[in-house]
C-alpha cells in the first residue's frame, strides 16, 4: 500500500516537472494548447480573407446587374401609377426575397422581421392569415417558426450566382399557377443603400383584378388574356428587380461580415501570441532558475 502511494507521488512530481498543468489549475492553458488554438485562428483568418476577396469581386458584378435590373422596376412603377387600387386589400400575398446562403450578417432576418411587422400591423387592413411565399431557405427557416401556417410556397436554388429574368419568370409562373387566393401582392426585399448599408423595403405589385378595375385600363377594350399576361409579366419584372437588388445587398453584407471576422481573428491572434510569449518566457525563466539553483548546490 505504501509502495503504491510512493509511486503515485513520484509520478505526480515527474509530471509537474515535465511542464504539465497542476491539478488545481483547471483553467490554466498549456503552451501546447495555446499554440494549437493560435494555429486554428490563423487558418480561420486566411479563410475569411479569401471569402472577403471573393465577395468583393462578386459585389462589382452584382452592382452592374442591379443597375440594369432597376430599369425593370422603373417600368413597373410607371404602369402601377396608372392603376390605383380603389378598394383596400385585406388578403395580401407577401413574397419574401432572400437566399440559400449564410455568412452574410443579419440580411435574412431583416426581411423576416419586416414581413412579421407588416402582418402584425393592426392599422393596416391585412388579415393575419395572409399567404407568404419565400424565396430562399434562410428566411424560410426563420418565418416557419413564427408564420408557419401562412407559408404557402417556398423556392430555393434561385439566383445562385446572379439572378436572371428567367429565374424571376419561373417564380412568377409558379405563383400564378399555385392557386393561392389573394387581393394584392407585396414583395419584401433588401434595398441597396450603399456598399456598407441596406434596409428592408416593400413594393406593392398590381394583380390581374387591379388592372381590370382601374379606370385607366377600363377606358380601353382589352381581352382577358392580355390583362392576365400583363399582370404576370409585371410580377416577373418586379421579382427580377427585387432579386438583383437583394443579391447585391447579400454580397455587400457578406464582404462586410468577412471583413469584421478577419479583424476579430487578427485581434484574437495578437492576444494569443502575447499569452503564448508570456507563458514561454515563464517556462524559460523557471528552467534557468532550476539550472542556477543546481549549479549553486554543486
């Protein structure tokens, strides 16, 4: 029994002499742990810097596409100015524009919060069971928790690189053929303010009934198919303008997020480097003290 205790005591002394952390120092990090953590943070910094460069390159392309796509929105606004709605709509269809990718800050939560506020606003005559259609998996997951019964249709893999009018036309075609009943349409998207800021915006889109009831269109004799095609084409134009602007906001937010992540990684590297150097200096000092003490004893 005494032999076992002696062996355990000697093993504890040897482990303490080899530089292991004492038992009572639970939060004390060894130099090896600091070195490994420092290496992982440096690898993370390289990844975030690379993602920032990629996002900066994509942002320039997204801004050019956004400037070209805004022309579709301007054409739509001119048409909608001549089709004012005479009766307030109660069952409004909300089309939320987001994306499937993350690592871009709170850009997806901004449109989700704007949609929830619009539905919960009691001052506007909007039913609480208004249908919601979401483009992108990120906002879909957020709205599914708060507005699960309202979700009527969701889309993914839309505009993986730069959104095209074909993507918007496909979404508009599925919305028209979905059979969801609504009085008006509102598109919720992120509006591009500058390269470092964005804000949630909402644009109203006229549907087929609005075109038929407007005085400006009643003055002309038009076939029913023409009005239906015009409404679907206007919806596709509005969705395309929202998609390209939201894509530019996403790239801008991702670049800013990766820039902030790189700065945080650099600060963490500086802190860990200082901590590692202090620990290394303390270990060297202890070794020198042991050597000097041994030499003095001899």
